[in-house]
C-alpha cells in the first residue's frame, strides 16, 4: 500500500504522516506542520488524555513524574507536555531520589505500566509528597490483560507471550508471568520456540 516507517521528521515534508498510537511530543507535531506534512493522528485517546493532564498541570507549575520506560515512544511523547519539568522513574527506590522540595507534583503512568509496580510507587510517592496529585493512567485493557495472565499462571506449567520485543504491553505481560514464578517465553514468531524444551 506504500506505507513506510519513518523516524526522521525531515523526510516527512509534504507527505501524509500517520502518528501512531503512542503519540508524539508537541514540538515534533509543530515541526511536521512547518514542513507541510498532512497529519493523520492515530494517537490513542487514552494516551491523549494523559497528554492533556500533563499539559494542564505543567502550565500551573507542576513537576510531572511518569512511571514508565524512559526510552519508550509513549513516554517520550508524554515528557514533551511537561514543559521541561518531566521525570521518568520505573523503580521504587527512585522515588527517594526525587527532590523533596517540590510543592506541586503530579504522578502518572505509561498506559501499559505494570499495575502492581505503579501501586508500590504510588504508596511511597504519597509518603514523600502527601499533597501530590496521582492519576492512575494505566489503560483498563492493560490492567485486565495483566490480571488474566496472573489467573492463567495458576493453571499452567509455562507461559508463552507472543508479541513485539519493543512492545510495552507485551513486555509487561511477560514480566507479570515471570513474577508469578512460571517459566516464561517471550517470542515474536513460532520459529523462536524451542520445541524440544516445550
């Protein structure tokens, strides 16, 4: 169909550009407009709501802490709305490394974040910042899939998770299965299965 992946904005001038579900930072959107790209915005509505929440609070002087993976496309997009006051964490101990002096602070999550990890971080975060705003922005579907994996792990000897190696959703499902103590195999195609081991 003539659709190709492009990571260099300069190559998108005058073309139709689909913004994928993860969204992009506002400065990239502005650059695409300046080079006359026609945008077809496929940003997930749930991700767009997180953009809006971060933008609203950033304008009021809030620091935004995102529980997620710093190099993930969604998180890069979210950071773009924080007006230079965005911070990414993904481990409990990182809460203690944040400046205590912040008075206005917002906690959100990458929409595919592990629910249990977010709740642990949320608890410690509120101890450090009792007046903080916390928005659990994990997608309902993500929460449901993770709960289903936990349920299935009680019934199986091993778990095979099929999906992209760079997919936040897939990585979290594999992590959840491993946390349950079940041998877990994250693959992209059936060719990667060790049939003898299976």
